[in-house]
C-alpha cells in the first residue's frame, strides 16, 4: 500500500500542461492538495495531479454525463483496489492532448460549478484543533 511519504512528484511538464488546461472560471481556484497542484470549484476539490496522473472528482452522477470516462480507472492513491468514491483518473486519450484536456476540464467545471458550495471552515475551529488560543481571548 502506497503512503504519502512514497508518492512521487509529478513531471514539471505535466504540471505546466495541467495549469494551462485549467479553465478560467470564476468559481475555480488553484491551490495545492497533498502537495500536488489542484483546482477547487466553489470550495470543492475538483481536479488535480497525483504522481504522473490527472485525477478528477465528479460526484452525484456527473461522471455519467461524460462518456469518455466510461473506462476510466478509479483513483486509488493507496493501492487498496477500492478507489476513492467519485474520483477517477482522466484517461491518457484525454490527457495526452492539450486541446482535449482543456475542452474536457472546461465542460466538467461547468457541471461541478452547479454543485452546492462548500462552506469554508471557521478560523476558530481550526485554531481549537491546533491547540491555539482564539484571537478574541485575552490570555
């Protein structure tokens, strides 16, 4: 079983191609997840790199709207054979073409943008979990 300490860095060329293919959408935000480049839509982790693959999350039946994903392997970062719910690897037939990848991600982001936005975590909750004092405490 693979663990985060053994995950490989993606090829810089793949990182560049991934960033170039991400759509310019008002609900999309580029960030890192688990140390890899990623894109969030309305706060929901949408797509990203994992080692040498581009992965995507299409929940709520959205995946079925994309026939090109019919044979896409499930995203299984730990090698358990189960995969992560709603996640799959984008097939090479899409990722090897800059135009196909950009077109695919643009269509997928439109669908994901229709999902409810994820509420950001409250700063106090994060501080409490980290054992930090609250900003309004007088200690």
